[in-house]
């Protein structure tokens, strides 16, 4: 297992919450800024659950951890612009697909010199590092400003499955979730509490993969997992297609305390997701669907 150790990280709370005090050192909060899979879906039919692509913020032990940088990262960044500077945070990417990194060029705090961001990710399927993937999407003609225009301190760390990152008394461990996508999941542990973030589950998961993932998430207080669905062209709204079933099965077998299903399909409007919410709670009472703005306390 490879290891990274960082100490003394400082953080600031998001807007509409209490300013940083000593009590924050005892909090373990999860906030959802983007919950949509594949592509952003703004519109009146997605306003309740949200249309931004993946971004989850975890505030734990006075630190800021961000998981994935979809378009929800831009919204998070806008709230930080209203706060005291400087900001230090840690960004963890599950993979380098566009819906996980497309918000990074619009992350305004990264353009402010006083800020500092630690960025972690695994190599993509073409062996490109997370730094290379973020750099490439900011080249013209895709984006008008290169990565070098970001004046904040950017520190990049290359992870592999079974890596461990220690931030004082907070520990992140990685595991391979989807071989084809080179996607990893993260288990975040602080004191006796833990959260697992695994977002590339697929329906055809085999026994070996299932056992590996169950071992990784066993006993967590909160599991954040994705819905599974076919390619966009084949997607149909069918209540018999239980695209949440894989996450529920894994959560049950691993004995997780609470489950949040995220990464909703672009075609899943608010009314459809209301039906899905009712289905999930009928078989896993402590499960719910992610929606933008949802805040959960782990401890």
C-alpha cells in the first residue's frame, strides 16, 4: 500500500453555515454539490434533485475534502469566493472522464494566488496522470485559459488502488471499483466514523469484484454509490429497471448504516426520481437519493 502524509491543513466552511470555530474540529459533514451522471441537465424538470455533474464535499476534523470535479465544483467555488482567504483543500478524483473533471476549469478559487489545493487521482486508461488530464482539457480550442493561469498552489499526487492518504488523523484509502474505467473508490475514516465513495458500479459486476468492493465498504456509516444504467441511447424510464439495485445489494451485504444513491441519469427527471426514492426506501429504509444541497452528518 502506497502512502501520502500531509499535516496542518486548514479549511473554511461553505456559505450558510457557521464560521470556522473549534467545534468544526469535531464535525464530519457531507454536502452534495453535483449529483448527475454523464452530462449536466439544467432545467425545470431537474430543479429539485439538481442537474450538475458529480461533486461531493466532506468537512471532517476541520479539513475540506472534495470528491470529483464535475460542474458542481463551480457552484462550490462560488460560495468559497464569499469567504475569508486563503483556502486550502484536497480534491480526490475517481477517474478522468469528462463528467468528473469538467468543472475544474471553472473552479474560481484555483485562480487566486493565496489558495492551495492538493489534487489526487489515478492514471487514465491511456496512462495519462490526473495532472495531464486536467491540463489537456484546458488547452485551446477546448478552453481559453491554460492550467498555468491558475495562480493558486496546485500539488498533484498520483494514486493507485490500495493507496493510503493520511491528513493528520483523517485517513483515505483507495480501491479499484471499475477496471475498464480505471476508476477508484475512497474510504474516508476519522476516529470511529467512516464514509465510502464508490461511483462506477456496473450491473455486470462479477463475484470477484463484488467481494473486493464489499470488503472495502464493510461497516461504513455512510455509503455513497452510483445508480447503474445503460448507454444514453438505450435508456428508458421503466420502474422494473431497478438501476439502484446494485448499490442496495452491496450496501446490505456490507452492513452499511446509511446509503445515498447518486449520479442520476440525465433522462431521470424529478418526478421519476421521486418514484425511485420510494422504491429504494421500501427495501433499504436508511437509503435516499442524492440531491444538490443535501447535507448529512456522519457523527
